[in-house]
């Protein structure tokens, strides 16, 4: 093997943690996108709901999803794969 190829393989072995971090970050971005969609869906359902009990439950569920999303965004900002 040539020197450049060997050095590239060696750097890949040393950068495994970085690669795994980047993959984890990408998965987290996807999950946060899904949570954002879920939150928007719950917001729409809250606008159309008539029953007070269901509305209260929907708002509580929406608040939980929002809190999870905010927590995930903070964790995502701490991760960097640059």
C-alpha cells in the first residue's frame, strides 16, 4: 500500500469516535425533526379540540414533547463533530 492510503486508514481508526459522534448527531437531528412535527400536530389538535379534558391532556402532552425537544436541542449543541 502507498503511504497516503496507509495514513488515511490510520486516521480513520483514530477518528472512529468522531465518526460515531457525527452519526449520533445525525440521528438526533432526525429525531428532533420528528418531535417538532409531533409538536405542531398536537398544536393543531389543540386548536380543534372541544372537550376540556382532552384539551388538557393534549396540552400536557404537547408541553412534554416541547420539553424533550428543548432538552435535545441543548444536547445537540453540545455535540460537535467538526
